[in-house]
C-alpha cells in the first residue's frame, strides 16, 4: 500500500522560509517522478514542482527562483525548500508520486501572513 506523509507546514510571515518533507512508503520510488502540488482556498490544485528520478526539475512560474525541490532516494523522501514566501503561497501542499496512477499525501497547510 502506497503512503505519502507530508510534514513541515506552518504559519510564517512574508519573506520567511519553510521546508516541506514527504516520506513515501509501500513501493520503489527511486525511478519515479515525485513532486508537490498546492491548493489555495477556492482554487484548483496546481503543480508547484516536480523532480524526475535523475534529478530533472520543473517549477511553476510563480515559484521559480524561490522554491527548490530535491529528493533523497535512500530515504524515499522528497523535499520542498520554500524561500521568500508570499501571502499568495498560502494553501494546502500535497506531495505526489507518479506510479502510472498518481498517489497523493494528506496535505500540509502553509499559511503566509503579510
């Protein structure tokens, strides 16, 4: 059974940083795409960042230069370092793994106050 467990969310002020972590279990993830989506209140879920098995990354334009995604295959963990946070970054952040079927974590709340 695939499980993804996120941690690291919280309440911060604009300009501060947070680091999200997501630990995956139940399969071999080393050759799979991992990443993060977010969903703000009243909006659709959107891709924030993704990383392939060989470390190729992609980012939403809104977070380029501020967020960094990384992974540790030995720990089955994907990270999202978020710097220079803005109020518009507020939302629930979900990690995912693409196993042909997409699996999601339960989400972690990030709130950025102005």
